[in-house]
C-alpha cells in the first residue's frame, strides 16, 4: 500500500513538471525566435548596435564645454585619476628645439646586442679545412652537410649571437680560409 502511494506521488510530480515545461515552452520559444538574429556573413560590415549608435550621435552633437563636463563626469563615475594631457606637438618655437636636444642626450643610444655571422666566400685551397672547421663549430652537422653549407656561400653561419661569440666564430673561420662578415 505504501509503495503504491510512493509511486503515485512520484508520477504526479513528474506529470506536474512536464506540464510546467510544456506550458512554458511555447512562450519561451516565441520569445527566443523574436530575439534571435542571424549572424552577419564574414567580411560584411556588422550593423551598429542601436544603443551605441545613439550614444555616439549624442556625443558627436555636444559642444566643447559639454564635452569637458562629460569628461569630468566620466572620470568621477569610473574613478579615473585626474591627469593633465599635454601632447608633445603642442610645444612650439625654440623651447621645443632645446627640449628635443635634451631628450636626445638623455636617451641612450641603441646598442646592438645580437649579431649575425655571414660567410661571404672562401679560399678553394683551404676548402677541406674549412669544411672540418664548420663541422666542429656548428652543432648537429655532419661532413656532407658541412660541405654543402660551405659550397652554398655566401650564407649566414649563425644569427642572434652575442658579439664575443661572433668574434670567436669569425676568427676560427677566417683561419680556416673563409671571408667572414659580422652584421
């Protein structure tokens, strides 16, 4: 007896839940179809949001004093710091020339930190010695690869290396008969 009551309660609950979902479904589907907008195709201009479009139009119609007030109100509302904006191009005359010279003196000169070692050509008489040197200096290269590498001159030996390493590489390859440039 108790089992049948339990089963009946569960069935009633399930029926009530189904009724709730089926009763709300037509309204939900109607609302969903009204709000759905097909996506714009790729490459086509996206239509502007009407709300944002009206805001832009309203801001564009403001005069300079109203823009200033709007700016202060937005800074207050968004808790932005009060910063003075003075663009560099606003300064004119001899004061600008002196300021530019000071900036140039204060700015550090660009220092090249990475170099490229390039083999321009090689001496045919010392080709075998150069191939062996290239094989020893460049990791993961066997004799056949080193020979093809040497014969493909002018070519870059190594890139993005410090100056001291580039100098050592140049010295070793020059002794083996190659003409090396450091860029």
